[in-house]
């Protein structure tokens, strides 16, 4: 499932093909993904020029010169195929640029989505209005977490996965960041000290930044028809490593929390 670093890497990969380009054609090969494609999408995009691209949480943003933004979410299985040799069954939306680039949004399971929103109103678009600060932006601070966690008895890991508190953090990154910061995943959020939160914020940012950097190095894969960005599993300290020794020598443990696996080290995380 594409997480924030994969979406960021996707957006960076798309920039070189789309930024400053005119959209010569947008083709929809079906009516919907998780929900219908927006009405008027083809008309809005055709002939428009892409000004910039961006990301908010796990959404990719394609801004056009007509004051609107095409927003895509990759769901469980979505990916952009760049210069595909032929259009395949799950290429549901295809963009062709004025200089001849072809980009296909492929989504076999169709949990993804595409929306068209006025650029000036993006912050009040309901999915964005409800979410917390970007983990790599200035809004994620130890004080922000302290306020969000105040008096909360839920485990810190659960609250870090809550998009209203921090945007776009997934299970892997939360496990890794808590390990790096030395915080037990099941610790009551309201009881985590400010000192620990001061370790946690940079830990979150480092884990994400390193993953984006690793993704950037494999970005060429996107140009392959079969190209799909995977996780960079060798870099994980605890995620998916139950029973393996942590760097401290103690075995990595796993338990299920809120229906999802949590990996952690009982010696390093207090
Ligand atoms: Zn350890």
C-alpha cells in the first residue's frame, strides 16, 4: 500500500513529465475508481497547462493554470505508469502531454480516487480540512503532539496513526519512529514526556526523509511498464523483524494493536 514516502516519490517522479506541460488529452477508460471520476474532469484538464505538483498527506496534487487541482490518491494498489508501451486493463486514466509523454494511472483494486478541486479552496476540501499537520512541515512540533495527546489514555501508536493528529503516517513509519525515539508503542499517549516527544518529532522526520531518499534512488523504475515502487525493507530496524535481534541484541517483538502488527524492542523502548 503506497505510504507517504511512496506518494512523495511518485509526485517527484511525475514532476519531470508534467510540470509546465500542456495536457493534450485525458482519457477515462471507466467511470470510477472507489468513487466516480469528477464530472467535467476531461473538459477541465484538456488544453490546460500543469503549473506545479505537490502532496498533502497521501494525496498527490496536480495544479493546473485554470485555478483547479486534480487530486489523486493511490488507495491500496494505485501507481502511475510512465510511457507505458501499451495501455493495459487497469490503466483507468491516461494523460497525454503536448510534448508526447503518456502517463497512466493504474489501479487494479480501485481503492484509489481522483478529484478536481478549486486550488484556492484546497485547505477547506473536506478530506484536507480534517487532517493534522504534515509530518515534514513546520506544523509538527513536540508542543503540537503534547497538546494533541494531553489527557489521552489511548496508546501513543494509535494516536500517531490518527490522521487528525499527524497527516499521512502509516504503520511502518510509526513503528520505526517510536523505536528510534525509544518510546513504547503501547504507552499511554498523555503520559509521554515532552523530552520523549522532542526525540519523536525528528525520529518521524528522519524515517520519512530516509525512505523518500531511498525511493528517489529507485525512481527510474517508474519508467518501466511493470515498475512499481516497493518498500525499502532492508532499512527497517524493527518492522517485519519479529525474532531478529535489535541493534541492542534483544529480540524484536510483535503484538497486534488496533488490528495491526506492532514491532518493537522491549529493551530500547520505555
Ligand atoms: Zn533494542
